[in-house]
């Protein structure tokens, strides 16, 4: 993996982390139950995606 690829992965992980933080914040303050559930679900999806990206990086480092 090139340095450019690593920087891309780092940015992608940071973007996912930021999106998760935003979803968590709004899921706490929104009163509409269906919207709250939707936002919470999106945060969970992006948490899984972030973990997948971290796993890829870990696999690369362990090679």
C-alpha cells in the first residue's frame, strides 16, 4: 500500500468517525422516534464500516 493509499484510508476513517459523532449527537436530541431510529441505525452502519477500514489497515500492518 502506498503512502497516498494510507493517507486516503486515514481520511476515510476520520470521516466515518466524524459522521458517527454527528449521528450520536442528533440521535440523542431528536424527539421524533422514527427519525431517531433512522439516524441511530446510520451511525451503527458507519461504525461497522469504520471497523472494516481499521481491520484492513491492521491486516496490512500484519503482513
